[in-house]
């Protein structure tokens, strides 16, 4: 789904996630980093992706590549439904070079005019069980410029019917992000993700997350549950700072072989004050896809 804004991306962590959206590259990393990368991806609003299956010697390589393709029944970005029930095809390519990662994400609406590109760079800093991931995401949403859907317009505002609710979109976004978390707790990665869109003032957003990775059957089947609390600081609603949404879900990943895995997940977002003021309701959506990692 997809970074899309300031908080996270992935090669740095090993792609799990169950909700999505866009950000740092989804390159192969050691298995214990899977949920860490998922946290980064999710924070950036990147698509939810499967945990990359790793070759036996992947831990010995300083580089990695990850490719993911899939479909979302709705594309939801920080609690805002960008596509409606028609959903979107999503694709992502990530390259990891040591602790540095580059990621390209693309979403194309199915039955709607939604389109988006995200180009993300990030750097993973390990301090024992603590990780810090600073980075930058360039977000380009051409569908905003053509005005083909509810979010059209170079700078589109949705008014909630009063003076204190508006949702502003820019065709271009320059987003800085930093994610901080720890892998100290078995099977669970808590993290805090902060995003700031330089093209939207104020344009801040924060996510407090818990991402899990629970093995079910050897290294073949695993489940990635997650829960997050989103806080708006001008990103979705320029007139309100505070509660944005509470979101949770789970994804199941099945390793087909050493390099390929398939995944499917379901997600639910509860709209809180910031989203309620712009008339965004609660939303549920599913995601499925195929992931390749080397």
C-alpha cells in the first residue's frame, strides 16, 4: 500500500505486513528482520506484502532484490479509502545494498482512475535490538491532477460540511520519515513511525505499531498479525491534530519454494476524530499477491 508518506519502507526489514501501502525497498534480509521491515512498510503506507523467502546463502550476500505483485480490494492510505470498492493492482520492486535500500511502488486502479507512484530511499541503522530507519519518499499521484475520481485535482480539498474538516491532496509529495523500533520481544516488533510531507504544511502523521510474525508450519506457513494507532498532525485533516484511526489485521504467507511466496490478508480501519471530520467511514479490505526475493 503504499512508503507513501513519511514513515517507512522495507528492504530494511523483511517485508511482512498485512495492510499496506509503500516505502523503503523490500529486499531480502535475515528472517528475524521480517517484522521489522513490515513495520517500516506499513508506516509508509506501503502495500502489505509477503515475507520474502530467502535462499540458503542470502544472509552471506550484501545485496538483495525483492519483487511483489498483487491486488487490494481497496487501497487505503492512513485510513483514507483512495479507490472505493473497485480496488487496485499494486506492484513493487526493491533493491537492498547493505543497509541502504531503494524501492519503487506503483498502484493502478481497477474500475477507477486511481494511479500512484512512490520512489523511496532509506537507510537501516542497527543498535543492538533497536533499529532506526530514516528515509525519503517521493509520491506522485497523477490521478489527483486529472480529477478523474473523488480525489482529483492538483490540490483537492474535501469539506466535511463545517469549518474544521478538510482533506488536502497534492499531486506531488516530498515526504521525510523515520521509524524507530525494537526486535527484543520474540515474534513481535513494536515501532513508532513519523512522517512529514514537505509539500503539505502542516503535513505530519505518526503511527504507533505492533507487528507480529508467527510461524505455523516449519518455514513454509506463517501468519503476520498487526495493530496500529494513527495520529494526524495535518496530513489527512489540516484543522485537527490527534486521533486519526485504529487499524488491525492479519496476513498469511505460504512459501512455494526458496524464492517465491504467496500471501493473503484482511484489514480493518476504525475512523477516529480526524477522519470522522472529513466524512471517512470505517473500512475493511483484503489483499492477495505473489512475492519473489533473492
